[in-house]
C-alpha cells in the first residue's frame, strides 16, 4: 500500500499507479498510448464500494512524482513542455493551482510535514532549493546552494 509518494518512471503502454488515501479510497493514475495520442487519467475510487467518485485527464507528464497531502489532495511534479508543479483537489479532481517552471531543471521534489512542496533544481546556472506554499502554490523562499 502506497500512502504518500509514487513514482511513474516507465513508458509502457498501460502503466498504472495506485495510491491509497487516508480514508481508504484509491487514487488511480493510468495512461494509454493509442495510435494517435497519449492520454493520462486520474480516477478516485471509493475504497468500500469500488464506485468511481471522479475522473480527470491531464497533459502527458514525463516521469512525474505524485504525492498526497494531509487532506488527500494530489500534488504532481513533472514535465510536459516545461517542468511544473500542480495541485488537484482530492475531493473533486479539479486543479487547484499550477506552477510552470520554465527556466528550471528539477532534480527532486518532496513534501514537508505541512504539505508544502520543496524542489531541488538548477536555475540560472546554479543549484537551488525552493519551497512553495502547498495551499496557494506561491513561492515561500529559495536558497542558492554553493558547491
């Protein structure tokens, strides 16, 4: 049972990852590659009845990191055309916020104990650690790391 983080690293035709939220519901990530396009979907499935509570689609990410915060909202770090962070409502599947990180090469993403995303990245030729507010998506701070 995965309850916090799952990494999608493959490009096979029917990849799926499931995460169990704190209420026992299944958050199910899957993609399908057809002859003409690749589509990604997220389903929330009732853990008691198996009923689909919601379904949403999203742009095709590259090797995303997927997290659940304490309120079972989904935070997704990945790359489509540019690196991004996105937060989706665990209750509805609707996107809450999105951060495009056009000039950033993300190395790692984690959530702190309060659900705030922290990324390690290269930005403007320097290694940086950047913390974002998990509620609003706004940058809280950034720190350049010298090496």
